[in-house]
């Protein structure tokens, strides 16, 4: 575990109050409620964050980032929390910036196999948005996700894609 900043921990009430002014309906700071954010889908390691902030817009994200920078509070961004990599591991003296409320698909360009989406959109949501048009999302670790025409999915790639859908669905 990284060393904790005791100054930030001591300022917790003031930090939480300031965050509530920035994102009035999107701050979780009650210890019991923080348990839902103590890990992503990789549950082997758990740590409750100082607070969770759930912005709805890029402006709110920007305000929280500026505040954390100014106040020297560490921040960990988190999309939908479905990752099995531990990439959104919270810090006891840091803010978990939960982006799950920012979950809109903004544009689907099938000709160029491109989807523009907010950070809280899940792989399954994208797959459901394009599957009726003969596409699916192929998301593999360590590679960029890509839209595939269902006719391109054969053998191992098709199994990987379908298992990804089932894993997200569960």
C-alpha cells in the first residue's frame, strides 16, 4: 500500500464539504456506503477511498480535478467498475472519481467502426447498441477495443467476444 498523506486525512471533513459544493448530488462519504467502491471487479484487494465523487458532466469533472490539484488530494478515475485489472484501486487518502453517471453513447459510426462514448459506458452497452446492425464490440485486454462485423467473427475471436458479453452480463 502507498504511504498515506495524514494532512489530507485530517482535512477530510473540509474536503468532503468542498466536493459537495462542486457536485451537490454526487458525493459519497459515509463509511458504509464507501464499501461499494473499495475495489473494481477485481475483489482480491480492497481499500475504501476518502470519498467518491460521481459527476454528471465534463464541467463537474474539470472542477473536481482542479480542486484536487489545488488541494494536493490524490484522485483515481473509475469508469463503470467492471475491470478485472485493479486499475481503479482506490486510495484511503484519495478521491475516487466514479464516472458511471457519464454513460451515454454519443455517436455510432459503423462505416468507420467507431463509437464515441462517455467513460462510464460499459462494453456490454456498446455491444447492445450495435448488435442489431450486425456488429459487436471486441474488447480484449492490452488491445484497443474495436467494432467487428459479425461475419468477421470466427473461431477463437468469436468465442472471446461472446465470453466478454457473458462476463459483463453476469
